[in-house]
C-alpha cells in the first residue's frame, strides 16, 4: 500500500509539473502572439511544444528518475550557450560570484590562494586583512579547514569554505616552511575589498603611473583618489595601465573616461535589437585630469577587454592619449542580467557598443570561446543584482588574431587631429610594442612555480634582505640546489642563456614575499618594455599633439 501511495504521489507531481509546463507553453505562445503576431511567434510556440514533449519523455521514461531542476537548468544553459559565449544561465552560486566581481567586496579572511603541488597554498595575504594581521604568510600550505583535510580540494571549493558573513569565524591549519608542527589560526572574517587599483606611483621624474585592474562599483572613486594623490605630488604626465583588465560595469567605464575627457563628449554608444538598448553615454562633468593638465599614455594588450576597450577607444578617438602596447581582445558586446527568480538569473547579450568615431571593435573568432570577459549594463544590472541579493613577459603569444591594418575598417579620430584609427577587431594601438617570448626553460620554471618555492625556502633563513637586493652568484647557487632537490632537468647552456630572466624572477618573488606586491610591482615596471616605451615618448614629447603624431595611425 505504501509503495502504491509513492507511485500515486510521483504521478501526481509529474502531472502537475507537465500541466504547469503546458500552461506556460500556452501563455508563452500567447505572449509571442501578442508581441509579434507573426509567423516567427508561431514558430517559437511550435518549438516550445517540442521542448515540453522532450522534457516529458525524459522525465517519465529515463532509466533512473531524473531531477527536474537539473533537466530544466541544463536545457536553459544549452539554449543560452547556443547564442554566444557571453549569454549564460546564472544559478545561485554563479550569480553570487558575479555580484562579488561587480560590487568589489566580499566577506572573507583576505588571502590569495592557488593549488601548488596538489596542496592548497597561500600565494599572498592581502595587506590590512584579518589573515595578514594574524601573520599568514605567502607559501603557507592550508592542510585543513575547520579540521577537515583539504586534500583534493579545488580552488573554488576552498573559496567557498573560506568566505562567509563578516564577523563569523573560520579555523585553518597551516603547514609552514621551517616549522615542524601544524599551526592553527582561527580567523574572524571581515569585508574584503577587491582592489581596482593595485598600484599607483611615479615611474620616472614626474611621470605618474596608475594600474587599473578591473571595473567594479569602486573603480571610479578609486581612480579619482589615485589621480588626486599624484597631483598632490606634482604629476606632470600620466600612464594609465589597462593591460589584462577584463572589463566589468559599463557605467564605470564611462566614469573612468570622464576623468580625462571634456564635459559633454561622447564616451560610448550602444545599439541593439530593442529601443531601450540604444543609449548614448557622455561625460557629465569637467575632467579631473584633462588635456591641459598633462599628456597621457594608455597601455593595452590582448587581455584588455570590454570596459577597458571603451576607455582606450574613447581616449584614442578624442585624441586625448597615445595608445601603446598590443591589439586588445575585441569584446564589443553588452550583457544585461535578467532575474528569473529569487536567486537565479540569465545574462543576455542585448547590444553592441561603439566608440565615439563609430567603431565597433567586436571580434568574431575562436578567441571568444576562451573566457568570461563581459561588460554589464550598470543601470539595469546593479539594481537587479542588489535585489537578487602577472607580468608582461609571461605572455608568449598574441591570440587575438591578425594585426594587419589592411584587413581593418578605417575611421578617423573626432578630437581634431583626424588620425587614422581602426575597427573590427579590438583597439589597435598607436604604437605597437610586442613583448619577448619566454624560452623553454623560463616557461617551465614559471609553470612549476619554482621561483615562488625558492623565495619561500630562502627567506626562512634570510629574512632581512634589503629592498634593493641583488641576486648574486651565491643566491643563484642556492636556486640551483632547489632545482636539484625538485629533480628539475636543464642544461647549463640553457641556464646561462636565461640567467638575466632568472635573476629578475628570483628578485620578483623575494620582494613579493618580504615587502609585498607594491614593492614587486615597482621593480617589475623598471624592466617593462611597454612602460619603458611610454616613458621614452612622454619625456620626448611634452606637447600632446606632437605625442599623438608619433603613432603609426596618423
């Protein structure tokens, strides 16, 4: 009798579910008809019935009773995935992650982590956070979280356990180089800010440098403070580094551009299928660092995408800055987040964006399949989300496609100089500066994180190295001992050919371990070829028009 009741209950649930889908099908068909009253609507209604029938057969006849949520979620993911790589279904976890990336903060302990040698490892504690205050160090191996082994854990899995509401506690067990016993730390979570600007300062004389790493809600105010700080120190010229910045909120791209471009100027405009997707974005206030205050260079590479390309494109089109580096990614579409329930949503491509000169820098090629590089319609996305509650020399290949100018559509700048600029495949720099490829030995050393491991081991004994340290012969000998311990194979000829790179990489990791990421970044900028080119041209041309005329696109 009990088994019969279970069958009846299951059948009843199935009936209600199918009935609900059928009703939704009819409503959807009616909505399509009201909206379009066309053959297209009838065709869509027909395909919806096909979906309903397919779901019914899978749900009722599959060898093992399937989870209806998984069936529906899987179907939605497939449907949106067929449109483009950036339209997607956002389940509760994905939506939460999106909120973190756009809001620029989360509850956590303040460490950057990675899996190194199959062990969860602290790459770097974030200055000023609970973990840093308790003495968590780069290289610490997290072997337990809440007394549960981390063996086999993924980075995402660890993040899920370490993050939580500010004020709550989490206990981690640390294995540290040079310490025999495990070290237990009970850490009170706090609100952790994601830095939009990891570094700002001066690279030479009065040439300021700002590294903008992402576009979140905090990026505009953060940039304003960075500019003001440099101005207080007498900045005369400025480098804005957008390399490897994957983008983010559209309105933040407009706000960033507004710091440099005259009031009333167009920053970007969007065009889509529906009227509400057609919008113009203009500068609403006087710039904080306008053309009269100093010349500028913007750095881009193939990792600069979406919102980064809006800023670079606007600066180039208005003849406000010289663009140096490599052709950008070419991600020229806008995504809108549409709620589907209390904790789920869909992210849908609703428009393409255009620079002030009318360029669409959207690139159609296989590189699109490789990443989650998106720009979000801030006016709609932020409110709905609230409601729903490395370094340059490691780039070994330009994957963004051909840089041939002959294959690109030609436009002219709107700032007065009428320089040639190009559309149809990312932002083409005015001055192209490629970076050297890594040799095989260098690539293998980086891939196996051996520079990082050396810094962790070496600083156990050598804790008082000066910030202006030099990597000498004795230090290289110690590095070779580590390679022997790790059974890493190489030839002396290979080592000799890569010695300059090895010295630089060793110093990089030692500075990061002993003095933090800012000291490391300042050191890396000294040898950065694209930054060096920017400094060279800024020193040579104090006049903006003369600086811009040095570009290849004039």
